[in-house]
C-alpha cells in the first residue's frame, strides 16, 4: 500500500506543477497572486515574475513525473 501512496503522491504533485507551468486556465497567475498575497512585506521581489515561477514549477513537474514513472516501472 505504501508504494501506491508514493506513486499517487508523486503523480499528483507532478501533474499539479505541470498544470501551473503550462498556465492552464491561468492557474499559474492565480498561484503567483496567492504567493504575492501571502508573502510578508511588500509582496514578492519584482525580479520574481510569473514566467520565472512557471519555469520553476515546470522543472518540478518534470522531475516529479519522471521519478514517479521510473518508480512505477521499477527502474529504481
């Protein structure tokens, strides 16, 4: 059961990060606005743009989906 839970968790995190990275239905902009609202001070640094955030989430999505796929097929 533990193996299935890690596969599901990795798939959900990877898919969610990919959805944010691809900005499906402006989810990426909503996440960026949420981060800006929750950050202390005057919001996020101006150098941290929605495009940079989408790039970071894209990398995370690829890493999590690749790791989940590899563990699903017993590659590690």
